């Protein structure tokens, strides 16, 4: 609710995503190892204009979901694409995927695609809602492409850092 109300202040600086992704990966390494998930990162040297703590939370939520919903032996990949004044980041997994009819609702608070499975795996159904609010506060966009049994890619954009 704090994010939605705009009460939280953005402390924007020049942020490089590669070290943030690496930091989050290290905190999740045990879970990656337990499920024998391969993890690859292809991020370039383009900085974004963002609140580092909030973007760390976005990455943590997206990687947590990727690990949670990818069966053992699968893979997770983080990449980026030049997108004009924005930089687009993509977190893809080879997980269980999301049925097309559920995609429009996954950013709603407390929404879960499969309630029984979510309860069993833990979580509150707030992760993607938090991601959406943080990215939108940064003037970015977030969207999902997914296919059941093939995996999910979550895309988000952030403004590039421009020297003033």
C-alpha cells in the first residue's frame, strides 16, 4: 500500500543491474543448487536511473518466482535489450508457465494462478504486484509472456541514466 500511495521516496542514482542480479543470485544460490537450475546473465554496461534498493526488490521477486515455478534441471536467464530511452530487462525461465487467461491478472495484489500450488510453495501473491508498482513509479512498464509447460519471461523497462 505504501508503494501504491506514492509515499515511499525514490532515491534515484546511476544503477548497474549486473552487480544487483549477482548479489541476489548469491542469496538464492542454495535454492538454485537444490533444484539443479542453470542460471545465466547477459547484461551489458548500460546504467539506469533508479532506486537501487527498490530495483533489488524487483530482481529478488522475479528470481524467487523463477526458481519457485521452474522444475528441477530447468534454467533461468536474465538479459537486456536497448529500447530507446529505456533499457528493457527480461527474466526468463523454463518453468510451468502461466495460462493465457490468467496473465492479465497476475499483477493484482494477492492473485495466484493456482491457489493450491501457491499455498504449498509459500508466498503471499504480492510479489508481482510489488514489482509492477516499483517499475511504474520509475516510469517503466512491466509485462509477461508465458506459455504453459514452456516457461515465462517477465519484461520490465527502466529509464537509462543520462549524464546531466
